[in-house]
């Protein structure tokens, strides 16, 4: 049965998957969710016999059900190719305490590549399927990694433009350099004076501005998104959870049907939500451990049932998780309320107007799959140092947060279920924090630090970092949050 997509905030008529990918965000401000969650039509043993591309097809066909086999295989083959530095796209690394799922082997060295390499193909295919004759404008807020991955995916893609907003003082130097040196006649990068939540909130407001959308329609433009609010970003992320489980099965580390825990460094809640969907589709997941940094709004939510963003925003060494408004949690709220759009809409309205909401006891019971924890910067640094000393393995700060939190979970519960920790970004993207954690000099220029990290870790400097040495700055615009719509209008010539 075909999967259709509904808004989390209204009873608008459901639309096809390709239409949801095209729109990105519902007109009422809600996020698109499947009208039912299909079960896998292959066993875990059968998945273990597949490579990454075949796994991607067999998983994604279930949720992107109006794409033909030819269309979906075309998207997959062109996305998962030599732009990844290993033929398997992702790797599972065993240490003395857990398995790490390396998701940083793509062109921009972050897990976002796993989805943003395929999204441009899904989007342009959707445009053709639906007779779209307008230029698609990708409008995205980033806390660091989504921006570069989206820019790299959409640069010079015909029929598209992409505009990325990022917090000017809320990303690592390498993350910023990756974005502002991005080539492409259809690209625009703007720093804002504010944090990621400011950027994300304003982008959503721009998306739902009816007057602006009408102007764009007359000029032949339409908005879409590369953030994980777009279901086309979320569905490909389900794949690597299935692939990781299948890899454990291939290696004989587990038996078919054995549960596996996943620990996920979490900011906007998209990555861990993909694991939740994988569980709902039939993946034998034991626990999903949601790891936060000092911006521990999600930890508090899982502990108390109350989501409260009314707190100080903390800049940390894991900046991609410096978020107080986790957009994808809205999808989870919708599901645990029994797919009740009225509840989701009410809670989101309370969050917008009052800054907080509290879920019912029944909804809290539906969160049994999840556990939460958080790490301060000192905990993160200590974890990077510990894992390097124990295993000679260098973590980035975000992965270190998840590793630290997972150890706390095991210590508290005694749960010995095999665990996979999401390794979400190359340590080279955060080499200053990593070198400091390893007790090495960290006051050198960033690209010199990369050379020093190479000497310490024995890991070659990735080409994506080396290439920044000679890359020319292409984007210099910085604006206040209040001027973001003006920058959009200028970019589109409105």
C-alpha cells in the first residue's frame, strides 16, 4: 500500500512522497509524516547479504513509494558513488567498549552526507514527476554540518538555488570555512548574528510567509528545504541503521533478532528519529540513547516530560548540537500522541507562545524506547582522551558526547546489549577541540592544526580539509536575524 504524507498540525489531505519532498514543509508550518509506517519486507539475514546501495533501495522504496524502481535506483547510484572515500559508504569500527558507526566518509566529512548526497536527486526527480516548472529554492538553517553538505549536494544543480544561514559565532572555524568557500552560481551563504535556533525559527517563518510565497510563485520560484524537516532528508538516514545491524550480523557479532542499542549525539532530533522509524519498521533496537551537550533540553524532556526552551543558550565544543528547539521532536510527539495532529499543533503553539510544553503520562509511557543523558565540555574532552588512550581511536566532540553518555547509561543500568555509537563527523572538522582534549598544543592556525592532528592520530588529512588551504572565500554576507528575509529577496531578485 502506498505511503502518503500528512502534516503534524492539521488534517489537510495527504500527499504523495515526492510531493512532500518537493514542499519540504507543510503550508500550515507542520512537518510531513507517513500516514502509516510500513514493515520491512526483508529479514535481517537478507539485509546482511546486501551492499549499501541495495539496502538503501529496499528500505527507501517502502517510504518513498511513488518513486518508480528506475527512478529510485537512479538516485541511489548517483548519490552513493566515488564521492565517498570507502566503497561501503560507512564503516563499523570495534573498540574495547562499543562499535562506532563511521558516518563521515562523504565529501564534507559529516553524517549529513549520507542523506544530502541523495536529496538533490530525489528533489529533481520529484519535480519531473509532478510537472514542476518552477525553480526550486532550497532554504536552510544550519548548526554547522548540514550547510556544507547541502551546498555541496545542490551546487550548480539545474533548476535549483540554495541559500544557507548559519550562526556567525556558533560553528567551528573549519565548518565556516567549508561553507564560505563553496563554489556554485546558484549558492548563497549568510552568517547571522544570533544562534542556530534564531536562524531555524526565521527560516520557518519565511517558509510560511504567504505574501512572499505568492511573490515567488509569480516569479517562477518555490521553496523547499534541505534540513531534516524535509522527509527526503530523513528517509535516507534510516538506511544506515539497518546497514549497521546487518554488518554486525555479517561479522557474527550478533545473531539474527538480537537487540542492538544505538547512542546518537542529538541536536535537531532528525538522526535519532530515523533510528526510531527503523525500529517501527522492524529493526531489533533495544534502546535509543539520546545524547545531549550542555544545551540539555532533550535530556530534561525525557527525564520529566516537559520541554522548556526558556534557558541560556550555551556555546560548546560540539556546536552542531547547540540547539534548544529540536524541530524533529514534533514528529515524535505526533506519533506518541496516537498520530493526533491536534495534540502536536497545540504543543507546538505552546512552545512558540510560552516557550514550554508538557506531555501527558500516556505519551511519556510511549517514550520507553528512549533514554537521555548529557555531557559537559570537560566530560567530552575527557572522553576523547580516554578513547584515544584505550584504543588509539580519535573521536570528534559530538561523537565523544554520545560515547560518554552511553557509558553513563551502561553504568546506571548494567545493560550489556551490543551498542553502536553514531560517529557523526570527522575529528578534522573540530581539530582545535580534539587537540586540546588530547593534551596537545591547540593555539595554531586551523590548517596547521590539521597537520598536527595527522601526526598524533596517524590519520591522513582528508582532501576536503587540505583543499581549504587554497580555497577562495566566495561568501562574505553577515546580517541580523531581522534581515534574513531581505537577504532571501535580494538573492532571488524580488
